[in-house]
C-alpha cells in the first residue's frame, strides 16, 4: 500500500493545485518513484489511498496504464482516515493472508525491501518498522531485541505509555515511513472506527504482540515533505541513491 492521501500542507503552494504524490522530482512524480521501487523489489499488486485532488492521481495512474501491474485505489475523498484508518479501509485488498508493505509516498530511500520483508517473516512480528538513528524530537523506543516498547516527544517530555519509566534506557530510533504489516492486524482493528493513527495502534498493542524495528545497513533516506528539501531530493535521485 502507498499512503498518498495526505494534504501536503508543508509543500504549499505546490499542493494548492496538485497532490503531494504528483510533485515532480527529477522528471518523475513521487508516486512514480515509489511504484518503480516497489516493482523492482517484486511487488506487483499495489493499492494507493487518495484524498487531496484524488482524480489527478487516478488519471495519472490510468495514463501510465497502472505501470503494467495491478494498482487499485482506496478512495478517502469523503473523509481522511489517517494511517491506521487508511489501512483498515483498504483491508479488502489484502485477501491472500500474507504480510504486506506500507510505504509513504514522500519517502525516498535505498532500503532493501526484500530484506525487510524476509526479516518480518523470520521474526513473526505483527509489524516491522524501518527505523534509523537520525535527529528528530519524536522517537520510538525499542529494547535491545528491537521490539517496540514506547514513544517519546523530547520537546514536551510526553511519553506513551504515560507511565513509561526510564525512557533513556531504551534505543531511540526514528520511524522512516516504511513498514511491513501482518494480516492479523485487521482482527485487532475490528473495534476501531474511522480515523486513527497506526502508531497509536501499535503502542496500544505492543505488549501482547511483537512490533519489531528494522535498521538497514548504510541507510539513506529523505522525507520529501517540505519545499526546502526539493533540491536535495533532486540530487538524491540523480546520484542513484534510490535502489
């Protein structure tokens, strides 16, 4: 699944007339970069959620013949469902009982998606999140076995769970917007309705289910979420970092 429903407010004024997914980087849209990366890793069935200028994304996919693979659309134009609600709405697509990839449309990286998928299978996790050591102020907290145990906002001191003790003893890692989910998540989501973030869902279920971290070797990634990153994104692509 490709998350492409966001409003892209940090990319205004570009996103006043196009969705974030169709912002061009070195001659290709962000959506095309992600689709081609997924295709090269062997993914041949993709669902894309849409909300902001949804018809432009649908027309773009149609004009490119869905890049010669199966691409479906999860239409959220009526109500933006956030990451957790978006996955739940698209649950009908994941009907083969196998784990599936979820990738933010604005993330460019060199992560080996096959290695990520195989680690997920080996650990039998509910979800496996691509994480890295990079500077931010919101961190996921993992134990030494790279199992999720909490979250912290270092600016405000807020933690999840609220009674988390000694967060400094955990490994602080930043989420990269790429993850593998097992289909068992849908049973756990059955009582959740409408809009909800996937990270809060993980934090609510981490004590009874394994949520794993995956730290790629020699990892390079770029979150193309702000205007001042666009030039860097061009260099990122032109240097062939995306593999």
